[in-house]
């Protein structure tokens, strides 16, 4: 990869930043080449290929932090920024950086054909296949939009806590397909979305992903919603499908296990290490080392290797997601989960690929053993309050379960509860672990994440809807 900031300049900038007594200095420099193409009903709507560069400087002194960033990578400007950030502290210099050692960063995600090497014409032809496939499903599909976004990003991270600093160079490459289908019948209009994504090359999108089948399934979901009745409301048994259903755990529980919240006592799980917070059938992990997964990376934003971190073991909380600053507050070591959207954000503890581990149940048996309830196949939007764990999530695809069978579709289904409640009420866990891709927004911006789980059953949870009682 090409050099963004020289080692000599990094030493000078860190020493300027350390002049007022900080005990940790960090420079995060990046060069980003995103690309996006979208088509609307078969016609090219937009093409964008911007380039951006910038750097952020962070200082720590005990459990206090200071951060500044710039898009001007000149020596003069970086030294000026270092001086401004240094003014956040008052004191004597603790050490001077004299040397920076370049550390080896191992690539964990193989890529054959780089996404930015694929022509716009080839990507447009690919998206038109999706449009044609979706449109062919039914005349009631009146609009199809398809997009392909990719991001090639090179980063240099320099960190120092003593005279010997360390340099970590990294390359990230991700791509995502987005398909939206709109169905119309009379005055009724419904839509459905899918967004398969990977930290991978063009070969995954053309050889592993069947974009035409994805488009057809998306169209069918939009059509299904045209005939769906309003979801009933009450306290029901809910079975959540594998894959994207994991967003429920991600939002309702995962954020509450990040040091961002736990280190300040702002999480319902702040003092839960060693305590039971979930049903004994639940174990959960965050793993940034999974090859080619959307949320994976070689290193985190502080230069630490990504790790597989167990958060819950047989219902017992065994770990948090810990960044450098959060680790100081908690008295724990960082575990490779410090992330940020780009150089304009200071890093903090974030999820990568977070999932409930597979259990022993056959997914079909879970359905068969549920006499009456709701089957949630996909989620839309939602919100959570980490301090209390309270959440609400809307299901974009849901069905009634009757006598052990998935029956009629319903719309307007919302799950309401707390992370603590939903974890304790999981009574069945399937053996069919799968993942879904999304973007997670928090203090350090929007970042790519995988959510995952097998099929799980929540024995009771509040369901909101306008369809009256479940009968």
C-alpha cells in the first residue's frame, strides 16, 4: 500500500502532541476510494467515485481523552493540529517518541478481483440482471431500484505509550448490493429490501451470490405484504428466523455489552461479569476474524488484532467489548474491537460480527413445538436505550404460527421489551447459524457489521400490532 504519512512525520507530530503530558498518542490516517452505482427501473440513476484523505490525532491521559482531525495532511497542518489537541491537557512531557517500529498486519480475507478494478459497465449489467429478475415476478412490481457500493480504504495507525511507537498499515475492501422492490395493487403500496454484502472481491458477488434469485425473493416479499393482514397484539411466543434476526440481539443486548456503555456504568449489564444474564441455552460471541464477513477486519482502529470474544457462556456474562479508553476505565485489556467510520471520529468499542452461537434444536422442531405465536423472518428499523436495555423493533416480514405451522403473513408487527427480558426468555436455540449484513450507527459513526443467530424461540414477549387478538 502507498504511504499516507511518513514515519518521520508521525514521530514529529506525536511528539508535538505529547508536549503537555499525555501518556498515549495515536495518529490514524486514511485514504478512501468509495464507489457507488445505482439504477432505477433499469436506467442508470447515479455514478459516484469520490476520493478522500484525512487523519485524526488522539491523546489519552489516564481516563481523559482529546481528539482532533483534518483533511489537510501537510506537515504544517498536522503539527498545528497536534498543538491544538495538546492544549486539552496541562503538564510536563512524560516521554518523547524516538523510534517507530512497523508491525506486520496479516490479511485474513482473500480477494481475487478488486471491486474498484471492475468497470462501471460490468457493474451496471450486473444490476440490470437484478432489475429484470425482480420485474419478471409479477406485473404488480412497479418499481425496482438496484445499487452497488464498494469502499477501498487504506489506513496507517501510529500509536505510542513510551519512546518506542508502533505503526500498523491496513487495507479494507467491502462491497454491497442493494435491491428495493415496490409492489402496487389498487391503492395498496408495499416495499421490500435486501442488501447482501461482504468484505470480498467481485468473485463473491458473481460466483457465490445469485443476484437474480435475491431480486426475485425481494419482489415476492413486497407482493406478500400486499395481502398481509395487520399483526395482532399481546404477549406471545415468538420464533425468530436465523440470520438477520440476530439484529435483535445486536441492538437489544450487544450495545449494552460495549465498554462505551459499561465503563461509565451506563449499561444495564455494567456489573454483570460472572452473573447470569441469559437463559442457559444462550451463548454469544463477537468475532472480527471471520474471513470475508462484512464486519471483519485485520486489525481494529487502534492497531490491535481483531479477536473472537465470547460475551455470554451458557447464560453467564463472561466479557465485554473493550477499547483502549474503555479498558482503562474498566481495568481490562483491549480486545480488538475499537472501530470508527473514518478519520473524523475518535474510535470506541463497537461490534463486528456479533451472534448467538448455534444450539442443538432442529429449526423445524422449534416451529412444530409452537402451538400459537408469531414467526419473524426479517426485521426493519428499531431503537434501543443501552442504559435500560429497552427496545422496540419492527418486523418487515412476519407470519402467524398455528399448530406448529407457519401460516398467514402479517404486517405492522413490533417487538417490545428489554434486552434482559429477551435473553432470559429464549428457550430454544436451533443449529442453523446464519448471518445478515447491516450498518451500525453509534458514537464513532456508521460501521459495517454482521448480525447472526440460529433460529431461536422467545417463549414470551410483547408484540405490538393493530390486528386485535391472536386467535
